[in-house]
């Protein structure tokens, strides 16, 4: 059990001994004692002949203006007193008790109650850790996935500091954090304090309707089955067969590499404009991925970046993301790609209960930094029917995940545990070595991928060993779908697609011997 001292002249030493009403009464009693005469003194004065004889007032009767000034002064003093009481209430003793099954009981004062108890699961409190190791001070991005929290995590030690902050050490912490000697530190007051986290209200956010696929058949892939298509920049920009096949590759596998791209800062925008338009965001039309201090995005560091999608906090996240490598002389930093469609299908086959859980409980994604505030709510897996076929969308972006609503009561804690277990299972499939394609981008290469399907990430790199500079931009879902429709019309609709499917199928059968290329391209 740990406590915070109540730094007040009232001498309260335990939670629940004084309520807000009791505190006010105590202060008012003291105030009255200083500014009024006791009852015994009044009775003695009334019975004294000398006092009775001297009944004439010693001062003139106060005017209306004087009474108004006195009243205003009293109201001002009352407001100051109320503010002081509120501050003291926040400083009152809070008691933390570790209960069975990884629950922390938070007991703290609340108006009208002797004490107020809430129960917070260890896994939930670990997910809300606000320390710089877990939550970037400059961007507000999380450095770990909720699914990384072990099922056996528990409280090891809780200590309240002199300043009121709370330090927590964990049994079975997130492995990466544990290796770095991680300790959770919650401030004494404010929105990140344990008291606030345990008492905050759950706010529901509207689920935004999602755009549908263009109707082309997906080709889920694993590392073994993937044969990434590589097309020369010249062939792609010519706008004929090279561009058509590249766009269709994105619709089916979600991954494409361009080679021989000019080493200019405008080349990535030129590529994106082949789809009709650039999706401009608050990052601008294009943006640089370079490690820098005080980064406003976790991608702008040299740290490990787990698999995720970009900008899920927008109503309509980008469909295609482009990353053009201008320089890469640093050690490490290989790009990672994984097909979320494959992971979702495998999860459904392995554990339908976990699959269903991830379709039912929505997750809030947010961005709140540098004057920009975005927030959207969507489930990790979303299913819908199109042309009598069930399709699946995956929304997974741990770095931009907002805090979960606190699970209140046994039922909600049970649902939270089910979601966490399901998320761990999905993460293990998504990041399994057999499902991840690694590729080190070289200068002159540009990778295009479906941001809503192919999760991307990056291994840690040594910023001191060289420079890693990528130029990026986005293409909107509407513009990409429009391009696919344009290609179907220009290519003779189904006949063109059938030939494309046959060509790519033949290529994958021959991938161990030779790979079909366009414009003198080679497999990635």
C-alpha cells in the first residue's frame, strides 16, 4: 500500500476522513471564530448594566455602498477559499492497494463520498504509462504496441514519491522496455496521473464509414510466395503497359518497387501524380523521413518502428504511400512489409473467437501535436460484403493509438482482457518471420504500397554511421480507384485483367528461375 501525504493545515492523515463538505465546514468554522463573538460573551454583555446603559452605537450606520462593497469582498474571499479547498482536495491522501489478479485499487476522496474506490487492471495501467520511454514527449506517439504487454504482467512495486508522483515496477514488463530497465512514472496531478486515469469518463467517438475496394481480386502473400514486381521509372512514367501493370500490382499484392528514379526531391511527386493527384496532409504535399531531435512523428527518429498503417486518425486514410530513397548510407534501417489480409485470414482460421473480438471492439487513433488534433475510431478488423463476397479491412497503427477507455466493472475488464489476448495473437501472426518481407531501400528506388493493407515498418538504424533520407507522399483512395477503373476501360476490361492475372501467375511459378520484368527490372 502506498499513500500521498495531505499537505494541509487540517491535519488529515487518511483517505476518507474528511469530505469536501467537511473541509469547507472546517474552514468556515475557523473563519466564524475569528470574526464573531462567542455566545457566552454575548450573554454576559447582555446581562451587564454597564453594557445596557451604553446602548448607543459607537459608529455611524453603514451605507448601502459600504454594504455592497462588503458583500463583494465576502464573495471574493469565498471564491478564493473554494479554490484553495479544491487545490487541497487534489493533494489529499490517495491509497493504492494491489489486489488479486493484477488489479490496482485506487482509493481517493471525491465530493460527497467518504472514499471513492476504482479498480484498474495492471495491463491497462501499463498501456497508459506516460514516461518518455513509452510516450514521445515531442510527438505524443507510443513507442510500443498494446499487444506487446504480456498476459502475465503484474505489479512488482509501487512507491509514492515526495512530490506525489507514483513509480511502478512491473513483473513481466514489455520485453523491450524491461531490457532497458523501464519504470513507469505517473505524475501527482493532471490528466496522466493515476487518479485521473482511474476516474476519467469514457467518450464514444463516431465510427466513420470506410471506402470499399475497387472490386479487383486480392492476392494475399507471405514472404515465400511474394515475388515483388520491379518496374523501371521510365517504363512506369511512360503511362502505357508499365504503368498499368504497376497499378494492378498494387491492387492485387499491394506492393511495388520502381528502379532508376531520378535523385531529385520532386521525383516522388511526379510518380504520385500519375494517379491523378497527391493527397496533401498537414505534413504537406511531400515530406522528408530523416532522423531528427524532438521529432513530431516517431518515423522521424532512428528507433525501431513496428508494423503499422499511416494516418488512421483521418476520416479517409491515404490509400497508396510512396517512399523514394534519396540517400541511405547508415547501418541498419531495413524496411519491413507484411500483408495484413494474410494475417487476418490466418487469425480467422486459427482462432475465430479472437478474429471476432477484433471486429467488435473499436480502437481510437489520434494525433495531437504541434497544433493539429485528429481522432477517429475503428476496429482492428472490419468485414463487409461486396458483390456477394466478404471482404476484410485491417486498421492497425500502434504508434498512433489513443488511450483505451478505462474498463469499469467485471464485464468490461473481461472484454478488455479478451481484446488484449486477441491483439497479441494478431500481432504475432503479422510479425512472424514467414509473413514479413524485408528490403533495404537503395538510392534511386521508390517503394509504393497499399497503406490500408500492407503494414510497413523499419528496423532501428545507426544515425551516426551515415544518413538515411527518404522522400514521401500519399495518394488518396478515390484517386487510386479512379485509376484502376480507367485502366480497366483502356485495357478491354476483363480481357486485360485476365491476361494480367495469367502473366503474374506464370511469373510466380517461375520465380525460382527467372522473373518477369518491365523496363529491364529485376525482383526485389
